[in-house]
């Protein structure tokens, strides 16, 4: 069963009070429960006592910027993160994805697009299974991937995956040994078509390889197939 808007609690982090309130009001009207923070320090205090289903995080903030804060959050949390970036700042978008963000939205943006991207991310969040069956797994060297639960393990250690990484593994796990094009990955992730999103997928693949591969630069399990895209090649 997927998260519905009425279930989701979102944290909005932006130093611009006007934008912060506009986003809160819009998302509240569309069925979300929202809490806001003015900067990373304020957000840290809120996160000490509350769990959120998604964080909407501005990149340009005083103190720790959004990319630095994303990198910090990813050390302990897999909460989905949507970055708000300055229009035209492609470096911020790539850096944000490399830091662990699930998606980005350039400012200024249409509120409806913000809503669509949030819903797309929430649909990618793995849900708990009501009926527990014998798990189906893929073996990638010393990595074990539980397809049913969307969990990745190295021995007894759970490897943290972002919502986007879980969705990528789900896509690849349904077709092991079969190349998947970048355009198909963009489509299956629920994103707009185009080279920018294909580049974003490349960044996510690079991050995923760091968690799977002994040598990410010479991938054994998440391979690049020239002219065809990417392929998961389990043992």
C-alpha cells in the first residue's frame, strides 16, 4: 500500500520566509502535513524529535547549504530529499544528486510541478510488506539484495539506499542480465524525458555503484552496456 498525501509529513527547509510559507500553504491545501525550518540548524533540531517522509531543501541557505546538509543527512538517514536549486545552476543539481538527493527542482517553479515531483518521489519509497514470504534475493559478490523488501545487505550490515536507489534496484532486479536504456530508466523513475534527467540517472548509477562494487570504476555487477544503457549482472 503506497503512501497517500494524507499520510505524508514533509519538512520544508528554506531561509526565504515568503517562499517557505507559500510552499507550506500550497502543500497543506493538497493534503500534506508540513513543518518548516529556516536553515539547516533549525532543521536538525526538528529532526531530533520528528520523522519526516520527505524533505524539501533549498540549496542556497546561510550556514550549511543544502548540498552540505544533504551529505550530512545521508550518513544516518534515507529520508527522500528534493532539492530546490537556482535556475541554470547545473553544478548544484549534479552535486546535490551526488550528495544523495533524490531529485531537484530549479527555481522559479510552478507549484503544480513541485507537487508532481513530491508525489513521484513518495511513490518510489519502499513500503513494508503486510505478508512476509520467503524473500527472493540476488547475490552481487558479498552483497545480498532482498527483492521483496527492497533491502541490500553486506553480511549482517544493512546498506542504506535512497528511495531512488531502491527504485533503480527494483527496475534492474526485474530484468537481470538485460540492458536497460537511460531513457527507459528515466521513464520508469517517473521523471520528465530529456538529456538533463538522463544525466541525473548517470549520477544515481555512480552512487549506487559505490555501494555495490569493490571497484566502482571497473564495475562487475552494475555494468555499462555500450549503446544500450545499464545492466545488472548478479552472480
